[in-house]
C-alpha cells in the first residue's frame, strides 16, 4: 500500500509541476529551443521555479516508491500524473471535464489496473549480464538521439511531440537506474553509491531530459508534449526493469494478452486526456509573454507554427545537428 501511495503522490506533484513549467516555458525566446541557455532563462521565472519545486518533490517521492516496489509496478502508477495535470489545467482554463475527459481518465485508470493485476510485477530475478545491461541502456540512449535528430527537421508542433517522447525514454531509464542506486544505498552504503556510475547517470539523464521536455513545452501547447512524455516513460521504464533489473512479469499467453491490453489502454487514455480542452491549446509567441488559450471541444486547433528559431548559438544539444556539431 505504501508503494501505491508514494507513486500516486509522486504523480500528483509531477503533473502539477509539468503544467506550471509549460506555462512559463512558452514565454521563453524561440531561439532558446534545445539550447542550454533555455534553462538559465527559465530560472528567472517564479512560476517555473515553483513547477520545478513540485517536480523535485515528485522525483523524491517516486525514488522512495521505486525503493520499495518494482519499476514495472511503479511506472504505470506514475503515468497518472496526466490526470493531476489536467485537474490543474482545468482550473486555469475553467473547462469542464466532459465525456471525453472522463473517458480518458477511466481508460488510464483501467489500463493501470489491468496491467498490474495481469502482470503481477515481482522483483528478485537473476541479474542481467553486463552485456545485456549495456545493450538495453544503449538502445534507449540511441533511440533518444534518433528522436531528437529527427525532431530538428520537423515543424515546431511535431518537434514538440518527438522531443517529449525522447524525454520520456530518458526518464524511464532514469527511474530504472534510480532503483539500482537506492538498492545499492540500502545494501552497501553511501560510499559504494558514490563510487558507482549509476547515480551520475541518473543526474545526467535527468538534466538532459529536463532540457528536452522544457524545449517541448516551449515549442507547442501542452497537449502536444505531455501525452507523449507520459506514454513513453512507463514503457521505457518497464523495458529497462525487465531488461536488466530482474523484474519479472507473468508470461502466460493470457497474462501477456491482458498486459498488452493494459498498456494500450494506458496509451489511449493518455492521448484522450492530452487532447482535452482543459489542457492549454495555444501557445504564446516566444519571448512576448503570450498565455495559454482556453479552447473548447468545438473550437479549431491553432495553426501549427512552422517557423524555427535561428541557429546562431553554439549551445546546441550535442548530436542534434546544431552549430555545436560543426565545431
């Protein structure tokens, strides 16, 4: 029961933090997209600092949940952060939940329940070999780099979705490595943790993921990024947990079928909630102090901006095709 309470509390703080961060990030200059100076500009915004404070609390609670429960159990629960995000966004936009909103909530809740009941996640499996360990991590990092590289060639709306997917993959990997770190802390002490590479990888994944997700928040409305982030994180986390942490799920044909159904329901629920008008549907022009819109179910979607920020700085994310790659 403690794992459920910790994970749901973490989801609550994460969801609230994401909404506040996006409200601030949409006012950042467009030229900051995927540049480290974006984070420096956001540090000057009180709303973003409050959102980041909520996110840090959520990360601490999720680390406590991961310390007590398997990643494959905690990750689906963390996906409910979108419900809390929509609750806050609903207050900000004064939108009612409506049938589509309730349908998304029910699908997400049922998907989480079905996956946990069918999979019965347990830990204690045999440790993965060093080769398998690095193959899983390399696959996640490689997919992240491919998504970021491809996103740079797309209009801003589509770029936001791919950047959020990349951040979700990194956050799932971060959760798996967080569990490894907390387990080592419990069994071997702080000195052993500081001499291992995992805690530094956790920090690196968190910082790069933060830059990606804030760039996604800046580029397009919340509905274009948060659903992708929320859907990618549990899938990545569960894959890492089964791949190298020794988490085990039931693999009978019936259980596998229900686990897939549960994951599909989670993804569909996330997408339905993400398209609800309670989530901000417009984005202000970068650097001009624009605010989120209050669209309705019958209102048209805003036109997707096609302009891209000028690439005049050398502060790009490595490997994304910016000027930094050319020396």
